[in-house]
C-alpha cells in the first residue's frame, strides 16, 4: 500500500538527518499528515489530524523554529534514487523561481513583487516570499509510455533586497545599489546550482555533468558568464539576441564583425532544417530544428562557445477535423557542445514539468499556507512541505511505476486515455488507505481519518 511504502521510505531515507530520534519521528508524522490534511495546510491543522489537539503544541512549532536539521538533506534520497536508476549521461535538473503569497507584514523576507499570473497588458503585484526551486527530471518515457516526471531536489528562500527608506543616508543608498547587483534572482539561482552540484558529488555523481534547464529569464550574463565545473546550461533566449562567430585571420580581435540573431537563422534558407524524435504531449513526435555550433554571445557569455538551437513552430489541432494551428518558435542557447541535439531538445521540453510541480505545491499541497513568523520557520516549513511532496512522488514511482493501476479509483467517464496518475490521485489514494485498519502504522493512528474531516474547517 502507498501509505505504508511512503512511511517506510521516510523512515529509512531520513534516518540521520535529525539529531534526535524523537525529532525524526515528529518529522515523519508531519510528512505523512501534511499531504492528507483537508483545507488550509497549517501546522495547527496538522497537529489536530495527529490527534494532539488537547496536548501541548509547542514541540510541533519548535520542530521548525529551533530544532537542528538541514533542509537540503531532506532531498538527498531523490538525487540518490535518480543516480542509481539512471547511471549514465548528464543529470538534467530544471531551475525556476516561484512566489508564495503572504498577508502578514512582519514576515521576514516578504515583499511586494510582480505577479507572474498578471496579464501582459497590465502588471499586477503580489505580496509574499520568493523561492528558487530545482527539480530533477526523471525520463520515465524510456521505460513506458508515460512522460517525464520532475521531483524537487531544492527549495531555497531567495528574498528580495529591501530598499532603503526616504530617510536613508547616501552611503546606505550606495550600499543598496551595490548589493542589488550581487543579490538578485540570477545570483541566488547560481548559488542554488552550486549547492546542488556539491550535493551530487556527495551522492555519488562526482564525475557526471549537471545539465541545468532554465527559463528565458535566466538567460543572462550572470548565469552564462559564470564558470562552474561539470555544469552545462540550456535556456530559452530572445529571438533578437545579438550573436556572432569567432573572429578569423589572427590578431587581437575575438568577435566577428557580422552580427546575426536567432530569428534570422530561422528564416535563413541556407541553414537546412533537421528532424528529431522526442517525447512531448503524451507521445513521441517528430520536430524540426536548426542548429549552429560554437557561436558567441558577446553580451552574455563572452568568448565562451555556445550552441544555438532553433525549434520550428509545432502544429496542433483543437479537434480531429479542424485546421492545424501553430505555436511560437523556440530559440535555445546551451553550453553543451558534445551531447546530441535530440537529447538537449528533450531536456528543454521536459523543463515544463517544474511548472507542474509549482501548480501541485500551491493548489493541492498548500505550500506557504502555514502561519509562521519565526526567522527559521519561514523558509523551513515550505521546504519541508516540498520535500514531503517529492518523497511522496518517489514512493509512488517505486510502488506503481509511472502509470495508473487498479489501486487507483476509476476516472470519470469524460477523462479518457489517461494513463498517468496525478498528485491528486495520490492524495485521494492516501486518504482512502488510512480508512483501512491494515494501513495503520506506528506513525499513523486509527483516528486520523476522522480527524481529517473533524478539523477540516477549524
């Protein structure tokens, strides 16, 4: 059963992360109850589901605010499992930022930020926290018909630097301008990459390359101009990026005077289209692309050679007999000059799975809904919730693979040909199994099913 395998995985893999055994047990209890809680995922509601509503609650809050444990160690089993199952090739990890909405004005690190869900014609703002997430991409399509799966391996707080007020001195304002260039989102994402690279070395992948799959906002000088060993980058770039070839003929000149853009390469008839067979939108498909090796991006990567990949617009139909529509073309820059083009395009398409993680974490797991104000609890509780979500996905993959089985309830009639189980399917299965007396473990009591409903709206 999923709940038993999930509890066993937490017990075995998180052993040694916490200083004391009772802290280890409390962590497993919260990791088991947090996904199954109904309503808002607050610590108080988790305590009630564990049948501790009439006990002292301070120990559960102190677990996040004062106990000694590192959040990055919670994600180590995910990396170890990937390295064991896929022992060859680069380790593809997607990086992206996400925002968690907050209301309290005394929450450390919370600030007004641009709402990514606002329409392009009217920018809205959101008050909350900013985090940088890294999700490792499991290529499940190698073994079955299912698509890629992204399992989080990092969830680090990336606060916005506070701007000095009107009464600030000129020295404080100059310090702010200096720190703003060093503590922006790209710099913080770079630190998460380096931390993930070090964790890979510890987990037994010291000689394997980390392929960081990035969104267009990270295609800049800070990321591509950095020097990181055993780390390659692949990111979407602007269609009007100014690229060139290396200078020829000797001399001190490094860049060719002729400038071209990715859009010009797409329209250039002299550069022929090629085809690659990759998995996206539920099955393997042929796509067209163009590729240029060893191009230079003077304003971004300097003299570092890059590979430009231009992906043609992909056709799609709204219905079986409708006309074909086309999506926008994609322009990709990568520092990987040795891997196959089809592999790089596949990892660029797989990057979308981190967006699925963001949706599940906020909509289904309520990451960021806990009402905490402690300096340590603010980044710890969201990271703990994301780690629990990642471990749940890993337990499901070890139990059922990547496709739906008879253990899951039948889907509604209007949902046909859905072989991949979702996070909502896993949460429904967990709540179903705790009603069964045989699924009760040492960490789950027989009253949890009743407490989930009893305290759903408290």
